[in-house]
C-alpha cells in the first residue's frame, strides 16, 4: 500500500515537473519574451525609465501649479518656466496656459511663434516651431507612434518641424516626421501624415493641397508684428 502511494506520489511530482518544464520552455521559446526584464508595451510595462517618469511628473505638477491658471498677459512667466525645464523658446514666443506639452526639453520655438489653448504637444522627439508660425487651439502635434510590424509594438519617434509663417489650424493633426514647409497652411481638422510643401494650403484627411498661398502674406505678417 505504501509502495503504491509512493509510486503515485512520484508520478504526480514528475508530471508536475513536466508541466512546469513545458511552461518554461514555451515561455522562453516565445520570441517576444524579454528575459532581461525590460518592460515592453505588449506585457503592460512602462515604456520609460522610472527616473524619467518622475521628472515628467514633476514637470506636470509645476505647470499645473505655476502656469496652467495664468492669464495670457503672463506669457513671459510661462516661457521662463518652460526654459527651466529645458525648452529653447524665444522671449517673443507665446504658449497658452492651456497648452499641453509632454516634455519641454524637446520644444523649440522661434521668435513670435505661437501655440494656442488646448494644443497637444506630444514631443517624444523634438518639435520645432519656426518664426511667426501658429499652432491653433486643440491641434495635435504628435512625434510618437508604435512599430506595428513588431509584435511588441516598440515606441518610434520622429521630429516635427513647423516652418516659418506656417499655420496649423484648429484641431488639425500633424504626425511623426512631418515637415511643414514655410508658409504652408493645414486646414481645421486636417491630418498631415506626410510633409507639406511651402506656401500651399492643405485640407482634409489625409491632407491634400487645394491651392497656393502668396509668399507676400508671410512678409506682411512679419512686418505687422
């Protein structure tokens, strides 16, 4: 009787080990498994290191407490706060208090560039807004996406440049790697997944050129300022 119980127990242990070994093999044989312990989006882990996430938390708290409530007249105060966190922003540039900037160190704004209320500036990579360029309310500048050809969906980022005298109209979307040419216009709710030619007006999703814009319009704008 004891011998039978021992045989049964041994068989159970061996079976459990086989199941465990099979599980381990299937786990490690999976090409998407990450034995180094680096969190991947597929496994629900964070994309960024803890230190950077804490820095971003500090930045968001600083903007909320010191800038998000400020009136338009305190433009220089908001610019100063952005510079403390690494932004390269001209003293004449304007960032509305309700704009949402993901990381100031990846923001470049030249003279008289402006960013309106509700703009989402997802600058995982650098976003550059050239002289006299305007980004209107609730527009979305998005430098980040994910590689859909990779099963782990790693983050991919490419910089955005908004050319001098260009205008990104209300609720328009500018995707990763897009270069908006000098004087170009992206109409309201337009979607730019590819670069836009200079002095051309684009509308729609995807954005398509509808007509040319006169270069002298940009010169007049600069003189008026």
